C-alpha cells in the first residue's frame, strides 16, 4: 500500500495567493521593519516565497516546534526544539505558519513570543483547517481554508516526505 498525492491547490493558485498576502503585509508594515518568524519545518517553502514577494526592509527568524507524532494525528502537546536567535523586544512580529489545525502550536508560539515583549504580533498562515480547532486563535493573514483532509506538499510533510511537491496535495491510498 502506498500514498499517491492528488493536487488540491495548484502552484499557480498558491503563487497568486502568496502575492496577495504579501501585498497586504507590505501595506500594513511599511516603515515598521517587521521580523517574520517562521515555524519550522512546514513553513520553509511558504516563507521563502512570501519574503521574496515583500519589498520592504524586514528580518527573518525561525522557531522549531514539534507537535505531531509520526503520521497524521496531532499529539496536542507542543515542544520547542529551536528558539529564534535575535531579540524580538520592541519588534513588529509576523508569525508565519504553514497550517493551523487544532491551534495548539500557534497558541504555544504566541504565548512564547508574548514573554519577549514585541511591539506587536500578527499571524500569517497559508492554510486553515477550522473544523479541527481545539484552541481559539485568530489569523490576520490567511491564504486558504481547507477541508479536514491531511495536506502535503509546498513544505508540508507526511513522515517527512512530500515537502518538495510544488502543489498542495491530499494523499490518496493506493489499493
Ligand atoms: P496544530 O497544533 O494547529 O494542530 O497543528 C499545527 C501543525 O501540525 C502544523 O504547523 C503542521 O506542521 C501540522 N499539521 C496540521 N495539519 C496538517 C496537515 O494536514 N498536513 C500536514 N502535513 N501537517 C499538518
Ligand atoms: Mg508546522
């Protein structure tokens, strides 16, 4: 038995949406020198496209968070594996997430960041799966709302594979 990826959101549509998110962020953060903080590893493709669509001075940092056991079920507990390197005190922070599912990871990141006294915090997420929410979190810049399916590609993995797919896909099981 194998897993076959089926395209859910094509790369052209992703590119249009990333440009539009960048346009909104650029308008809101002109003159503010924001720091974009990505949640690894899932954000890495989205983050790289997003920052290259932003024509304002900004810095980039990353948090390593771990919430999923192997496979597709959230464990609900979140651990910090890698903290960002540079101080965010007084900075305008934009948290960049691949997907908000139960909300546990994002809630954890926001709590962690709040202890570092940033000037402001907003959230940019490529995908939202609202049907699975357990912790209420608000997303300021959202790409797509997706159904309750397990998504891979464009940085998102299944057991670490499929991150390199250029489209957002769902996995179908081969007979
Ligand atoms: P949450 O803490 O909101 O339940 O989950 C957030 C993290 O779980 C995401 O950043 C992502 O790494 C992972 N995740 C949630 N849903 C999916 C999904 O459909 N596909 C993949 N590949 N990862 C997911
Ligand atoms: Mg993630």
